[in-house]
């Protein structure tokens, strides 16, 4: 009897060990991304908006030197995360007209530069709201089912990594239009609550592994420092950063609670501290137009101040980091969070 119990115990341990190994070595089939210009790889190209970047010098460090609609000199975090996960070196934009069904299997980004959690943000900028991005996600899953079957679609929903990144445009721009309804604290809380609502909706659609980026220190981007940071000091704009901190303080515990409530994994990914530290301790600062007021059409091939070595800088234009800065951030963050989604 004791021998039988010992055998059963050893068998149980072997099964548990094998399951643990499978969990650790499980592959993530696709990366699905929602959000704004940080994650956009070209969804704005065909939209009737001034927020586009499918022209030089954008993309000068992208393979082939192509201006694909990424708001950077090269790749953006959606690309770099996909590479880090071993999925692909770049992530296609869902709105790319040349996308084939086979291209969808490794994931896409629905992100649209200029959008936010506040629906008004997308309306002002004439871009795709995060809520409309969910509608496109439904189309994506429908296409996967149509071409590859229900089982493949379910595999993508169960095992893919879903990333959500927004709030900067809301905080930096739309708050002023909403200031008759909100003060800074209540608006940040409204955005955080909207982010939680978005995650709930995404989970209802079947997503099981969701990572949500915190707000960044938007008061420290070159545009804000140039316009509001003082003529000679160009310091970070504290009220904006305080709003970002309030958003994060509201979002983090809410997502932690959601993680306990829902099946799957809900992650709060803190990018604020990493980017703030990089900004406070840069060797150099800004690239296109020296990072002052250059963005979208103001950052173009005629701008005489575009740096030749963008990898030596944190910011590419007046709002967006360089690929090199993004790479540092992604490496630091994913090493911390990736173990939680396997």
C-alpha cells in the first residue's frame, strides 16, 4: 500500500513538473496591440488626419529607410515587443490595404496616432478611437475564423499577448477642451476608469493575457517643455506629470483587482519611471528639429536640424522617442513582466 502511494506521489510530481515546464516554454502565437502613436505602425496613413508620418525623415532607420507611418526614426514598441516575444521583427498595421489573411496570424496593431481613452480625443484629431479599435478587432477575429477556423481563433484569444497603450493625447490636449467638466484629478480618474472599462470589453471578446501601459511623463516631452517649460529652463511641466501620476495611481490598483476577478492575466506595465529616468539623465536631447516643435508634417525632409545619428538621442521628434530609446524601455520592462504571461 505504501509503495502504491509512493508511486502515485511520484507520478503527481512528474505531471506537475511537466505542466510547469510547458507553461514556461509555451509560445505566444500573436501580439495584438491597441492604442496611440507609440504603437501605430501605419494605421493613420489613409485617414483624413494631419497626424501622419509616412514621409521622410520618418523611418530613416527602418529597414530599407521606409517611412511606413511609424512615429519614429525606425521601429516602435509594437515591433520591438513582437521581436522580443519571438513572433516577428515588425508588426503590421491592421489598416494596411496590402495585408493578406496569412499576415494576421502573428498579430496586428490597431493603434492610431493621436487617439486616447476619451472619445473626444479621436474626434478632435480625426483618428481611430480605442473603442473603434475594438470593432476592428472583432473583424480581425472574424477573418481568422473564416480563413483558419474556430480552433485557430480560439488559440489566438487564449494565448496571445494583448497590449493597450494610451492616455498621452488625452492628458496633453483634450483635458483643456474638457476642463469645463473636470478638474485635473477628476479627468485623470475618468481616463483611468475608461482604461479599465476598455480592458473589461477586451476580455469579454476573449482576450486572456492583457498588458496595459501606464501613462508616461507627458509633461517632459520636448513639445511641452518648449511651450510650457520656461523660455530658458525648458523644464518638465509638473501639472501634466501630476495628472499622469494620478492616472497611474488610479489605474494600477484597479487592474490588480481586475486581475483577481477575471480569468487570465491582467498586467499593469509601469513605463513612467523608466522613461522619466531616461529623460532626466540623457547624454543628448531631441533629434528631428532638435526636439523642440517638430512633429508630423513639421518633421520633414526639409527640416535642416534633423540629426544624422538618431540612436544617440532619446527623442526623435517633439513627442516621440527614437527606436533606440524604445528598445531600452522594452528590454527593461519586458524582462520584468514577461514571466507573468507564460
